[in-house]
C-alpha cells in the first residue's frame, strides 16, 4: 500500500527547509481539518454549492501537498455535487475523513523524524 502522502511532492511545494516543511504541514492539516468539518455541515444543510467549493479548495491544497488519495476523494465529492443529492454524500464524506486520518497520522510521524 503506498504512503498517503507523496513526500517528494510535499517538499517540492515547500522551500525545502525542515522549518518550511513543518510550517506547510501544520497549515495544511489545520486547513483540511476545518474544510472537512465545513463539508460535513454543508452536506447536512444540503448546500450543494458549498460542498462543491469546499471540496474544490480542499482537493487543490491536498494535491499541492502530495496527499493525492485525499485530493482524489475530494474531487469525487466536488464532481458529485451536481449529479446526486447531498444526502447521498455521506459515504464519500466518511471516506474523506478516513483518508484524512491516514494522512494526518503519516504526516505527524513524518514530522517526528524530520531534522532541522
């Protein structure tokens, strides 16, 4: 099973320093956690446009930081907003949350081993 984050892509997105990587990871994890929370609220409210926008934003930052699996799930959610009711998004939101948990665990472990 591949890692949930392409570390090479993550480093390419940063300035290359350990501090730069730490900063980007911290911002990314905070932002995506908030985005997933907001997505769940938007699904509960049946706000299809908010789902689309939040999934798009989260997918872009996930892709830039190398979390390609998470980005792919968020793209599916973004694309699904026009083809089915937001009530049908529950399984996809759960998959996004589970993938984020994997990404978060991986990045936390990665940070522990990162030297300055």
